[in-house]
C-alpha cells in the first residue's frame, strides 16, 4: 500500500461574497491546491460539487437556504475547520423592484431614476438599466437611486437590481427614453 501526501485545498477568495436565499449564484473560487477529483464547495456543512478548472480556480453554484445567514466557505473533500481564515459567503433576502420613478427619461447622461422595492441593502447594491450595470446609492431598504446613461441603444429598457452585481432581479420594470428637446430659437429674443 502506497500513501501519497497531498496538500489540503484552500479557498483564498471568492466572488461574489453574497447571494440570494434562493440559490443559483455562480461563485468563482480562487485558491490553492484545488484537487480535480472529489472537490466540493462548502458553505459551513452544506456541500455542492465544484467545477475545477485548475489548481487555483474553481466554480460552484449555491443551493437554496431557508433563512439569511453567513457561512464560512471552503473547498475540498471536507469542510473548513472552525479556526480557518477562509472567506465568508452570505445568503441574503432577495431584493425585488416594485416601481421606478420617473418611468420616462430624456436620453441624457447621469439622470437618476428612483427604484422602489424591498430588501435593499445599504452596504452593496447594483442597478442594471438595459445592459449597463452601475453601483446603486441606497436611500433606504425600500429605495435606491440608479444612474442612467445616454448610451442606451434601446428606447425601452428594463431596470433591475442586484445584491452582488451578478444575480439581477427579473421584475421587468420598464424605463422609456426619449430624445431630449433642444431649443434652437427663441422669439422674440428681446423685450
């Protein structure tokens, strides 16, 4: 019988570090000594199979959990020990969009749209207006401010939000752009 010493897999960092309770977040794992066989991503004691692409990179997709909670993250054949300095992944309430105001905007840069909804976080929220993703400014747990861009190709776009810049809502609230009016002449010009 031959025994082979193999270095333990370790997660150094993960992206993103937060995702919705419903699962489905694809996490990129950066680590060391990630084994190609029998690799699992661990969220505390919950395991999902890892897709290993190299000794330093893997991907895994979160499963649903019942309530908001942060878990110590690990990769390998068994969970990380309690004394581990591995990254933490947080499962949070999924945000949703109920309305946007105004729903019509001129096609100019840096116009702010108010997004109403629920489960918005103060530490990190993202807006997607059409195809453009920007960091949101959280006014409260029910109100975000999202910046829009004149570079939108479409005149009607969806406004969606995300906890992590990866998993966006699919509430399909429409923002309509129109060409900004342009003053070409004023008469009378005096008096």
